[in-house]
C-alpha cells in the first residue's frame, strides 16, 4: 500500500486532531505515524501524519475530500505521495565534499532523491558529475554578469522541474530576488563559526583561537544568506593536539552529514517554517529505514 504524508499548519484551536483523524478513519485510512506541536509563542499548530489507504483511495480523491476538512480551520496543508522522489538541483563551487557525499548517498539509496542536475561556477567537478549521467551546467558568475547568470540558473530550475535547490558549498551570494522567488526551496550548508570567524580560512582562524568545538549548520536560504531558518546542526570536539588541517578535515565531515540530514528531513516533509525558525519533527523509531528507501 502507498504511504501518504499529510502536513498541516494553522492557528491552534480545539478539534483539529479530531477532525483530521475522523476524516482519515472514515475514508478507510490507517495512521502509521503522527507528530504534532503547539507553539505557545506564535499560536500555531503543526502536525505531520503518515497513513495508508486500506481502500486504495487515490491521492487526488484524498486531497479533494480533505479540502472540506481544512477550510473551517484555515489550514495550510498538503498530502504527499510517500514514494515520490524529490527532484533536486545541486550547486557547487570548488569544495566537493558535500557534492560527492550527496552523489554517493543518492546512488546507494540512502537519500531517496532524484538529482536532476548540478550547477557550478567552475569546471572542477564536471567530469565527476557527467560520469554519473547527471547534467552539468557551467554558469560563470562575475559582478558584471550576475543578473544574467541568475536568470540562467532559474531557467535550469524550470527546465529540470527541480523542487529543491541545494547549495553544496556554492560560494556565491544569491540575490534577494532569487532568494524570495525560491523561498523555502533552497537549502545551504556552512560552518558554525559565524559570526565570529568570517571570510577566508575560518577553520584556520578557529585553530588560532583554540576553538574546542567544530560545527556545521544547514538552513533555508533567505536574503541574509547565512541567517535563514535553521534545519539541522551538529558539532564535533577538537583538541589542542590537532592541526589546522585536522580542523578542516573534521569540519568537512560534519558539513556533509548535517547537509544530508537536512535534505532528508525536507524531502520527507518533516520541516515546517515557523517565522524565523523551523519546526523539525524527528524520524520516528523504526521509520528511518522505510523513509530511506522511499
């Protein structure tokens, strides 16, 4: 049976869960996993529900029927086909650790996405990408051609049908217009030394200051490129006995893992935007393997 995922966000009030569960039960659906959260500060309610249709109801029919349930509550909702593989467009510059990690995870089925293309402002990873039968788009970016370059990027997004853009260490600042147009559909990764260590060689700066924790942050992209709503973070300890090169190596490992987990959460509809923050529901015990295999 097909697994469906229902996501709902709306103003919190009595009867939401009852209305949802009554609809699903009356339409022959069995709930297999459910998470919910009430934000007292914003007054918003969030829920993610996985379910199967034991009567074989179509996605279109389920959506049509649920619209009547959602209307009185003013729900922002969606019902997703759990087997759908999100179309993802990767963007990279000259650091390839995240790109290579995502290509590998996708190839072995650990990250159930469809990589529809890779955009880069360099040719460094062209052969790596093309050898995996993935379209490679070289779009050079300069101060003079930035508007034209971003138009070409958007053309690639539309041509490929990309549902998500991932900045896998893409070292160019996107314009406000592009960020707004793709709001909630661009994920970035960077080291977690901001705002302390900016610019070139942040790991060297951290080493010189005797930092004891190295971390990475993955977030949605906004006009403030490195300050969008955070999806995933992690850290790893370092010691005085390690070198600046060790910091870089360990940092790359953390960045790759954090980015992959952020994408995993997004494609399985576990992330909700909540103002400047996110609500991220964890994968339930025993569900990661089924999510992993799509």
